[in-house]
């Protein structure tokens, strides 16, 4: 992934090309009077979030609290 910088006026003029660049995985910083004000970055794939959720769910399978409630464990940890 590469990063580039472009002025606000040029970004407005070349927005379709910038979106193509971001779609390929690059990020683009938009500047105003030489100061960074915004960044165009690719959207993370929803499947990535779904895979993380699935991994968390599978990791907790079989985990038991041995009859204690979460509140009891929190209180125990505070002692």
C-alpha cells in the first residue's frame, strides 16, 4: 500500500482517478494550503470483520465459569 498527497482543488478535479487509486489499496492525503486535512483510505472488507467475530465465537466454545457469575469474578479480582 502506498500513500500520496494531493491538494484539495486537484482532488476535486481528479476524484474518479483518486477513487480508483484507493480501490487498488493506496491511501491519499488531501491537503489544504499545504496542511493535511483528510485522508482517503480503502474500506476494510466486511468479510474480515466477520472472520474475526467467528474466531472469537469459536475461541469461547467450551469456556466455563465454574458456576461463578461474572460479577463474582470481578469482585474476586478486586480483592
